[in-house]
C-alpha cells in the first residue's frame, strides 16, 4: 500500500513503535550509563571519557550513514543493521572488563545509535508526507517510552544488579528491529528524480543567521546537558 493512501492512524500505527522502542532504549542507556560503568570498576574520570566518546561520535556517524543510505537509496537496511549492531554491542558489555574495553564497545554502540536516528526521522517524514505537521504526535511515543523506562528501571535497580541493563537493552533492540517491518520503504528514486531533487535543493535559500543562532543554542544546550546526563544519577546516589 502506498504511504500517500494511508490514513494518519495507519501511519501512526507503523511509525510509533519504532520511536517507542528506540527512546525506551535511550532511557535504559543514557541515565544509568555512569552507574553501570562504576559497577564495572571504572572511575568517575573513566566514566566521563566514555560518555564523551558516546556523544562525540555524533559528529561523524550520522553523516557517514546518511551518505551511504542516500547513495544506495535504502534507508531501512541501514536502520536494521544499526539495530543489530546495538544489540550485539550491548550484549558484549556483559563479557568484558576494563576502561579500554568499555570505551571501544560503548563508542561503537553510540555510533550505531546516533547514526540510526537521522534515518528514522527521514523515513518518518517521508511516510507522513503531507501530514508532517503531525510529527509531534508520533514523536510523543518516544518521549513516553523514555520517561517510562527511566522510572521503571529506577524501581528495578533498587532490587536488581545493574547487569540487567544490557539484558533489557538487547530485548529492546529485538523489538526495535521487528518494528521496522511495519514500514514499507519507498522504491529507490530514478536518476532523473534524483537530479530533479538536487535542482530543487539548489534553489533553496538558507538563512545563515538563523542557522548560526540555532547551532549556538545547541552548543549551550549540550554544555548544560553533558554533566546532567552523565553524573546526575551518580550525584543522587
């Protein structure tokens, strides 16, 4: 069935699980990363370096995945490969030890997670088509998953070891992978269609002042969120 012929309810049914499981995984991964690493014998300084690398890969991973997905015209395959990589890497955190091991594994895990998200967004906007303004109703499921997972895990971690985090993460990646089969990817565009898109893009004017302001806001936001995301859980303990 063509995406244009779907009702918004049908589009929501296809897209919402992908966002729900992805950001539920973020709720497992991000707030409790420091606690997990400390339990594995790392120091606070080690934790800060691993967390910095997990976020720092955002500077190249999305561009790399986007380049190849645009080249092949197949976004969904990169999303699925990314999910598989996340599951395998999360499982790998149960079997190694030491700073360099966790730096390597979590660096690759962060690369996969940060590279997958832009592909998800592109597919979501493509499926929504003329109803892009209702994107927030789809993204809401991701926020609900994040909040719910952080809350539930906080309760569970009062009883169980932090070793449950990778196990839950692997289970979620399986659900994330399965959710992609609800979405039918559009056929690859012809050479002529890609040329038309490139021509249309060349006619688009960019307000670089607004871009600069947006980037400045994001930089300050990242400065504010870095200590919160990494050490707030440890601070409360």
